[in-house]
C-alpha cells in the first residue's frame, strides 16, 4: 500500500515532519509512505493560477496515485497554518486530487493541546465540496509537548504513544481497504479549453486565430525575424533559413501546439496531399478546436489532459489506415520549459516501417509471428548501407552506439535515449484509438 504524507509546516525545522519521518520508518510493514513538502507551493491566488506549476502538479499527481494520505498539521493560532490551507485551496480550485481520497489527520504541537483545534478545522476543510476527501472518523492522533516527545534521533520516547500511533495507523489501513471496496477514488482532470480563449505570455493578441493569413499578420505584429537573421538557440546559432531547412529535413512531420491549445507550427516540407497527416498552411494559428471535428474533441482533450497533468509524458497512437507497407505512429510528446512547466505539445508523426526494415537488415534478423511460426517481416537480405558504408560482411549488429557522429563530431558516447522512450509511453485507450482517422491534437484529418 502506498501513502503520501503531507508535512503541514513550511518551516525548515518541523516536529510534524519528524512525526511523518518516524511513521515512514517505523511502520513500513503497514505501508510505504512518501513524504511531500509544501514549502515550494506559492500562496493561493485565484488571479495568478499556478495550478500547472511543477510543485502543485507533482503533489497532485502523488496524491492521485496514492492509496491514502496522512496530513501532519501544526496548530497556528488555533487553526491550521496558512501555508497548508493555501495548498488545499490549490487542490480544490481547478484540480481535485483529494476527492474521495482516504485521509488520516495527525498533528504535533509545542504545548499540551497537540493540535486538537487545528485538527477539527482540518476535518471541516477536507469535508468541503471542492475538496471532498474521506477523513477517517473516530480517530485522532494528537501529539502535544513535541520537544519532549521525541528523542534526539526523532523517535517517540513513550511506548504508550508508539502503540497508540501504531493502532491508529493499522485502523487507517483497514479504513482504506474498506473505502477501496466501496468506492474507487476517481481523479478528474480539469477540462481543456480547445478554443484557446485564454492567453499565455506568448499569445499574439489582436489577430484572429482563425484567419487564413494568421501567420503573416501575427509575424508583422511581433516583428518576427526571417531569412538570414541569426537566432541564438540553447546550444547553437542558426539563421531562420537554416532553422527551417533543418526542421524541414526531419524525417518526421512535426507540429507545435502551445499550452493555450493554439496550433502554432508545422514543418512544412510537403503539400498536404503528400503528408501522413494532412495539414493546410492556413491552419497555423488556429485554436485546436478549429482543427478537429467536434466528435474528436473528447479524444483531443484526453490527450492534452494526460500531457498537461504529467499523467503521461507521451501518448502514442498507431493510425492503421495507411496500408500494409506503412506503420504510421502519431506521438504526442509533452513540451516543458526550463522550469518544468507545461509548454505545449510536440506532435511528431512518422512511418516506422523503414526503420524496422533497416534494423532487420543491419542485424540480419527477421520478424517472426508471435507464435514463432512464420516470418512476418521483410527478409533479412543484407545490403550495403549507403550512408555509413557499413560492409556486407558485418554480421553483427551495426555498431550504432559506438560510431562517431560524422557531422557534429560528437564523441563516441552512446546517445541518450530519446525522451519518448525514456518516458514509458502508454498507449491510448481503445476509444481513443478508435477515433483513428483524425489526428488527435494538431487536427489534420487523415482524409485530407
Ligand atoms: C504563529 C504561531 C501560532 C501558533 N499557535 C499555536 C496554537 O494556537 N496552539 C498551539 O498548540 N501551538 C501554537 N503554536 C506553536 C506550534 O505548536 C509550534 O510552533 C510547532 O512546533 C509547530 O509545528 P511544526 O514544528 O511542525 O512547524 C504557534 C506557533 C506559531 C509560529
């Protein structure tokens, strides 16, 4: 069983943190407790929505995936600390990860009261409709006189207190099991604004997103550079022309939709009819809603929700209607800024078949049906690799990882695994796949 423990104090030194650390170390046969801090979470402000910020999303995700939550609250002025209240406000504003989640309240205070008044308030707060947690009734763990209660190693000194805590935690485990049998906690991700009615700092205002010439109008408005003007990149310097040539040479169809769900870019290297997902130049600038038929909205929203929430870093969809010679995959990869904040979607579409064929040739392997019976792929006829010049005599797999990168002169170190592979892709549910035909995010219709 996996639980999350929330330290209700943002102080560097906290008895409530020590209490959770004690619980995590002493009761690990009952459950695994991951301790989460609230100190990086900004003060709640309805006008400055930080729901998508990394610390809030991280906490929400952990809660969402946990079987239960233990909140260790201090008592400040007869209530819970402002910082903890603020966190609960974030977790009940646009997202509701505590909904139906079993919660145990514990608390430690400096004097005799042991957070009794704070705990009563916390119960009320957690019971409010926006939070809707399921707090274990009939049980309290109140630890007063904290400085005397712990020894120098952070262990509870009193055997009676240790036993009482153990009994309370065991009851919480039972409570979670009963709750689980009654009602599965269901986490609802916030809806997506596919009409891009919001605004992010990079949104070009005053230009109709649906205009056929949005690109030209928006470029004029911001004074966008073109041609042989240099652009300094994270690690490189290219002209706009070079950047275009580079992106257009990718053996992929690339699309960028920003975090406001506005379709901003695709690498325009072929007319729509020759593309795997047919994109029209006039679509650039459109809200994602304009790029899809309404019947696809549910699926588009689902994909964006996964990426924005961090539930999945990549969503992959195999689109089968390209015939038997192609294996076309639409990959929706979350983009993050340097602070880790969600910055939109990188959709890259590619036909995997030539890569698979090349791999089979290089390794002299064949695809075999799952039952081992019949070859299901192209014969492993070895060919000379036209680019690297690897000879036909190479029987072993081509030394891909050890080769020096002929263009960039990169070292022999194997390249890092590409992000999507590292991010453990998860396939979309059947309903999503069934949508087929329509490119879920950028909106290019497969039918053209
Ligand atoms: C602003 C403030 C108000 C406090 N109010 C109370 C209180 O009402 N009741 C109480 O028992 N302790 C109160 N305390 C003392 C806390 O119990 C003590 O600081 C405790 O260590 C806080 O928990 P922590 O160590 O996990 O941060 C207060 C402390 C502060 C800083």
